[in-house]
């Protein structure tokens, strides 16, 4: 089962509004659990995990045409000078190392190369995401404890 088949299965399960689906073959097993509302998808127990580049920027930009053209052009020119920190994997985005700890970074904080900016939980493993640029965090693009896709923008950093 390749990544596209998994994505199609996840989309089907979320649209069907079922709470849990298990799929098992001799060398692959996946359990997809969703809340009954069908708004979030949790990934659990895959025996094989492959990542492939995906186009996730297009759905995020669908909401932008509603903005005024001048506002849209201004935002595009402002964002072009910033460097984006993107998600290296599919999982759940967390701003804190644990619920009782402080967030890794806030808007306005200085980051350096190698500084941990967030954690992404995938398959019960918490992966620390480090900054690949030095600069100042100008925008956090994802809410805490929400699912993220591969290559999805997480932070905007002003490198100047």
C-alpha cells in the first residue's frame, strides 16, 4: 500500500464519519481513528511508513481568493522576505514538549539553526523539529495539537 492509497483511505474514512477502521495485510497494518464528527484524523500502528512529496499548499490557498486583491498583494510581498519552516512529516503539531511545560517559541522570539521550535507526534513517537534558519519568529501558522501534512508551513522566520 503506497502513500496515495493511505491518503485516499483516510479521506474516505473521514467523509464516512466512522470512528475507527483497521486495515491489515500480511506485511502492513494501519488503524485510522477519527472523532465521530470526522474533523480530525489520528494515525496509529502502521508497520510500514513511507513519505513522498505531496502538494498540500493548494488547499491552504483556496481560502485566499476571498481577500481583497490589494490586501492579497501586500501579504504576498510581506511574506516573500520570510523563510518558512515546514513540516518534515505527517503527524500532530505541538508547541510544547509536554502539557505542563512552556512553549518552545513564541512570535518575536529569536531562533538559531538547530534550536527546537516544535514537536510533531507521528506513530506515538515525538519528533523534535529544529530550525534550519536563524532569525526572528514572525508568525506561527499552525494551531497547537492539530494535524499537519508533509511539507506544510509551520512558522515564518525573518532572517534579517
